[in-house]
């Protein structure tokens, strides 16, 4: 049986900066755990990813129409593919009650 672990966006941000990688590495290596994310976590991570890779406010990057260039220049955001996606609806709430 695998246990689901919800990975916070701050863990993803630090990992993609190559800071504080030990926790996420150990979770990913543990076969009894399934690391999960939600659309909220992805949104928060991408916001921070744009901010730290461009050194500009995400709104500034968006208005300059350079978001695509940010993602093309640094592919560390692909780490979101390592996680199971949990849809945010009543099922996710029930998961955490058990």
C-alpha cells in the first residue's frame, strides 16, 4: 500500500533552485509513498518559478509576453511531472479525512 503525500509549492520552489533538496529526494525515493500535487500547488509553483528565473515580477513578465521564453530557457519546471495530480474536489477532501 502506498501513502499519498501532498508536496507543497515551497518544496518545489526550493528544489528547483537546487536548495533544500534532501526532503523531496527522500520522499521521491521512498517506494511506499506517492508524491502528489494539485492545480493550486502547480499555479503557486509556476508563479514563483517565473519570479525567480526572470528576476522580475510575474505580472511584468506577462505584460512583456515573455512567459514562454522563461519556460523555454529553464526546464527545471518539468519536475512537476514526477508527481501524481490530484484534482481539487470533494475526493481530495475525503482523502485527507482517512
